[in-house]
């Protein structure tokens, strides 16, 4: 057993000495020294300070979460729109005032009185005066000769006497046309009736003389001096202008279909005056 070194006090005496020397703890403060002495007596040694709590670092938020958090912290600015107020509920309107009800009742009573007076009146007095029906418009008849005349037509002769004479013949001829063909019996049609036979006769005369299509300069000069050629050249431009006014014949050419056109015009003129030929019962 180890012998205590000289000058050292026993362990029990040291603990008693520490208890004597330790200051008396004041009331209301923790008895830290008492706890330390108690642990020393029990052989536990000085109290170990408590280990500090280690805080685990918080993971950094993602970019989208950071933006959402920043937006959530922003105060509402002037651009924030306030929610629209709900429209007021429509309910039944206010009750009608008594004055309006009284006026409506008076008007109804007045109307009933007027109806009763009208019912008591004789039928001869209450009936409105009879109005004569408007006269029926007269049906449009066939056009007159004067309505079809155009004094500025380019195919009319330039001489006033010849123009007057032709229009007089047209009025007389149009009076003989049947009513159903009066709208087609135009002055231009009558001019072609008189001009086309002259042109056909002039062509046939020149053809017989072998001058219609001259083969040389001598024949051409002889044709140009012939009266039939002059007559043909006089009627050709005027007949062409008159032909453009007739829808039924404007598609025909005076140069290539002169005979066909002359036959159609002559046949139509006879039909205008005499009517369509009657087909016999035994024929179709």
C-alpha cells in the first residue's frame, strides 16, 4: 500500500477542507459547487459540459422555389387588380304607386265606355266609307312604231329627204305587222329587208361579168367603175351596222352568209305580216 508522501493531507481531509472553504450559495442561484462536490464524493469527477447541438445545414432551394418565395414576399403593387364586385341580384321592382293604378283603371273604364258606345251605334254609321278599288293598270300592248325609231342610228341615210321617206315607209309597214311580232319589227330589220336583195343582185351581176373576184389590175379597175359594185359598197357598211341591232341575226356574216341571211330576213318579214304558217293536220 502506498504511503502518503510527507506534506500531503489525506483525501478525506481535503474534501472536508473544500466543503468548509466553499462559499455559501445564495438563494435563488443554482448550487453548482454543491453539485460538483457531490459528484467528486461519488468518484465521478467533474461534470462534463454538454455537447453543443450540431445544426444540419438546410439544402439550398431550387431556382423555381426561390422565385416563388421571392414573389410571395413581394407586397401587392398597383398592378394587382381587385376582384370585380358581384352584380347585385335582381329582385322584384318596387310596387306601383297608387296614383298609377288609379290612372290605369280610369283609362280602362274610358276605353270600355267608348267600346260600349260604338256597339250601340247603328252599323251604317260605324262602318267606314267604302273606298273604290284602284283601277287596274292597263296591260302593256305591243310597242308603237314611234317608240322603235332612233333618229341617230348610224345606218340611216345622211340626206334628210331619204331619211324622212324611209321612216314614213317604216310606220306604214309596222302598222301591218301582227302584234306578237311588233317588238321585233324594228327599223333596222326593215332596212335589211330592202338592202340585202340589192346587195345579192349586185354580187350576182359582178359574178356573171367575172368581176366579183378580179384576177388582175385591169379587172379590178373595171369592177370599181361598175354601178353594181358602187351600190354594193354603199349598202355594205350600213347593213353591217343595222345587223348589230338584231339579236337573232347578228351572228351571221354579210361576206360569207349573205344568201342565208337574205333568205331568213325575207321569210321573217312575211311571218311578221301574215303570221306563222299553219301546219296541215296530215303533216308533221
